C-alpha cells in the first residue's frame, strides 16, 4: 500500500465520500428530530406523570443510556429484519440520544422558578397551558446549547452505523480504500469533512449559549 499522498486519488475519492456524507447527514438530521421530540416527551412525562409510568420509564431510559449504541443497533437490526438498515439506524440513533436529551430538558424544567408554577396554579391555568405557555418555552430556551452539542455528538457517532451495513461517509471511505488499496486520502478527507461540518456548528452553539445568558 502506497502511503504517499496523491491529490489525484483524493479527488477521485470525493464523489464516493459525498454519497456517504448524504447518508451521514440524513441520519443526523432525522435522528436529531426524533431525539429532540421524544426526549421532550420523556422529560415531561417523568416530571408530571404517575409513578406507575415514571418508574418503568426511568428504568428503560437508564438501560438505553448505559448500553453501547453499537449493541443497540445490532440488536434491533437482527430483531426487525423487515426494516431497512438505514431506517433502523436513524430510529436507534434518535431513541438513544433522546434519553440524554430528556435529562437536559429535565434540568431546564427544574430550573424554572417554583414561583411561576405557583402563580399559574393561583391563576387556575390548566396544566397543559402552564406547560405550553410558561414552563416549556423557558426550559427549551435554556437547553438549546446542550441540545446542539448532542447534535454534533450524534453526527460524529454515525460511523457506528457501519455495524448494520449502512454505507455512511467513513464506510464509503473504507470501501474506496478496499477497492483501490489506498486508504490515506479517503480517510483523511472524511475526517476533514467531519471537521468542516462540525466546527461552524460548534461556533454557532457557543454564540447561542452567550446570547441566552440571562
């Protein structure tokens, strides 16, 4: 295997990597949507639901958080062969990260001053309106930077989808290397693409965090 850098090979590998990047981006965006919405539901239910619901829900979320993502991907992939690998990958990514985002939401909810809860009860506001108009806007506002960080983490975890045959960007780089016996250029470019996609997002999150400081 030649370890000398070749710009020609680098250029030749880019179309393969871009195809993989589309899958990586799709898995990240859809997985994040699932995680953000499901995490919010989990946080609200754990905060206001009855014990016979919150206790099992807490056990399930802890189990998901404490088991490796790769194991979860493989388990669901072999358990549900009727679904495509990409569908399973996106869903498992979303559910896995929803358990982390639920904790972020929960911290945001608990940060809402108790006086505002008491004021809502004094005004006889329905519980749904209290959540929708008072609690959740403040909780979500304060958790946006943390949610953004999890989006970046999910983006960087998409290479784990190789375990269930999803050809995301890193797998595309490896396949190109296996075909040409040249791994240096595709793997390097894949890393650069990850950096170029993640770094501006991290800067935006830091600016957002500063703008949200009370």
